C-alpha cells in the first residue's frame, strides 16, 4: 500500500501580464496624462476663486496639485507596464500605489470643483475645463480598481555605488524640503487642503510601492550621511522664505515637536500615561521668563541664555521628581488622573500667584510679558541678519537655535532608548510585573523616565518663552484650540508612532500645521481631530511611523507559521495542515 502525500506550496505573486491587465494599465496611464493635460485649461468662470483658475495655457493654484497627481499616475502605470528606467518605482507592486494615486487626483480635483461651486455660487461657475478635469481624474480610479492585485515581496535591491547612494539620500531630503516648504507657504486654506490630499495619498502610495522601504535601506546603510543631510535640509528652510510669517510657524512646530519627543520618553518608551506633561513646558518657560530680565519679572536679574536654559531645565527636573516620586507607584488610569490633576494645578497656581490670591511671582493671569530677545556672544536674535547674501529675520535666528535644541533632544532620546536604561523602560512598558521579577527596579526606572522627559520639556520651554515674548497660564492647558496642550502632545506621539524618533516629529508637525493653516475649521477642530484619531486607530493603530515591535503587535505577520516545504516525489511526510 502506497502512501500519497499532497503538499501545498506558497508562491509569491509576480504580476499579471495578460492582455486585459496591460490594457487596463495603458488606460490608467492615459487617464493620468489626460488629467495632467486638463490643468492647462480654465476651470473657473470667475477669477474670484483663490488662485485664479480662469487662465488657459498653464496651471495655477490647485491645478498644480492635480497636475502632479496625474503625472504620478502616468509614471507608476508605465512602471507597471515595464517601461525601461521606471521599474524601480514599483518593487513591491503597482496596483495599490496606482489606486491611491488615482484617488488622490480625484479627491483633489473633486474638492476643487466643489470649492469653486460653493464659493462662487453654483456649478455654473465651472468652465468646461473643470468638467474635463473631474471626468479625467475619475477614469484612472475605475481602471486602477479593475487591476488585479500584484503585491509581492520586493526582490533584493541592486547594489549601488557609494556616490549613487549619496545622491539618493541628498535628492530624497531635497525633495522633502521642497514638499514641506510648498505646504507651509500655501497662501489660502483651499490650496493647503488640496496639498494635504495630494501629499497624503502620494506618501501612502510610495509606502505601498516599496519605495520608502528601499530608501530606508539606503539611509540605514549611510546613517551618518543621512543625519547630516537631514540637518542641512532643515537648516536651509529659512533661506527659502522671504518673510518671517511662516518661519515663526516653523519655530513653533519645532517647539511642539521637541516637547512631543520628550513626552515620547515617558509614554513611548516607559509606557507611562502622562496627561499633564505640558506643565513641565510651562515650568521651563516661566523660569526663563523670570530670570531673563523681563520688565514684569519680580526678580531684577538677567541670566545669560545658557544659565537660563540650565535654570529652566533644573526647575522642570525638580518638579518632575517631586511630582513623580509620590505618584509613580500608581499604574494605568490612576497615574493618568494624577498627572492630569498636576497639569491643572500648575495652570491654576500660575494664575493665582498675582500678589492678591498668593505671592506675587507670575503676575497671575496677566503673565510675564516683555521678555527680551536673546543675546549670545553679542549676537542679537531679534535683529535681521544677512546669510549667504540673503537677509533673514529674527524668527529665523530662533529657528536655527530651536533646530539645535531639537537635534540635542533627538540625540538624548536615541542614546537613552538604546541604552540599558532604555531597554528597562521597554520592559516596564511591556510587562511591569515580569520586569520586576527579572530584577528591574520599576519605580526607579519610571522616575528616571519622568525626570528626563520633564527636563527635555523644560529646555524647550526656555526657548519658547523668548520666541513668544510673553508667558501666560492659558498657554498650558490640557486641551485647547491651539497647540501645545497635553492632549495634542499625547496625540502627536500616538499619531506619529510611539517609541520612534521621526514619528512624534511628524505627528507634532501635522497637528500644529493643520490648525494653523485651516483656521476656518477652528470651531470644528476637535470634531475633525476626534474623527482623525478614530480612523487612525482603525486603519493604522501603530502610528504613521511605527517601530517593528508595534507592527508585530498590531498586525498578523505570519512569522510564527510553520514554513511549508515541497516534498520530493514519492517521499512520505506530514503536511502543515496535518501537523
């Protein structure tokens, strides 16, 4: 009696090259080309719509974003067709990327058509070019969703020369600087909304196509060059600006991002839910305001900047230890409630130290105004200076200073996270009971995380006080209409990705930039904010940029599956299913 064993083999899809699939890809590419061409037509009947979309011959305003989306659809469709020189665009497959890019073009174009109709008073204000653009952008969506899924494991990348990898890194950060500068320089809300649609869908498409993974391999291999390129790209931002309007926004983004990264030590690494973290930012800011020579300060002293930074960091450190020592023996919701109470106590106390309800230290609700500009080694941060032949304003000086502070916080976070104490934080976060059983002093480890996070927030607060020239209690609330607040800081960490460096930086940038650019949504800000968090928790609970541990925790990867093997003919064995 012979025993016949059947086995099942797992194959990696390599793509469908049937005539139907090729025809659909050709149609998708053609739809992208027509979408791009439609931007050279007039879309609006009246020039009253922002950007003046009544011009023939060249795109303007929101048409530029549709042009970019259409060209990306055409490029990725041609890459899927195997056009020489474009195959590197889709190492992990093209279908999902094409669907996302097509949706991005349709969303941006559709939003523009709706905005024209609403602001100008009806669809009659749409020129034939607007209708052509809407239909042309819808065509690639239909054809892309008819394509079979060709998702595959990306083959090993071809080894590049060192000079080529250097060029790739420089080009990537140059493109990132251009995209960020374009977004922050948008002059009206409609253009920024379209920018968010286009950039969001395009970034997700690059992830799905495998381009970001390939780029991550190159940057990991050239870590030193990557860090230098990132710092240089960030430092070049003020040079791209003609005034201080958006440079001030960038400075506040850096402050918000730096504080979020400090909170990431507490929440992301140690797993401590701190709902009053913004109070440590306030401690550093108030300390700097008191000792920096403000006319409203009760102390008639003016420390040099380095001494004010040390004073703000030390004050926040002391508050972190004083608050953490009695409360960090609590866990979970109890710790969250206590830290929330500390944040509110700080705000109320700063409002009462006005000389009537308490000692005169902070001038109560009036705060401490008239904080003088920084002067370091004779360099006045409040004056305009010439850099590379271009005059830059005072906020650009603070931008460079805050960039150095952010780099310092990133260095501290990376060193601490990879150290012995950082591994202890992760162990406490995953299972405090098991970590304690392995000999880790849970209370001591958590107190160090709490104190370090408070210190980093205090350093950022000293710069914030000089940037804003005044410090008032209303700036440090749990949830307010304008970041930073404890709720928005926590959301920035969760949105970006807990335990990572780039995650909170990206999350903080988005959460600060979006309310600053879309001020017409101020009455509905918390509503859209809540909807965004719900969608994030549903579709990407690990955050926009997640570490490998979170990806394994929230997604089924199949890494623990027993690998299936093909048995030779006539061999007797046990299949995976039988096992």
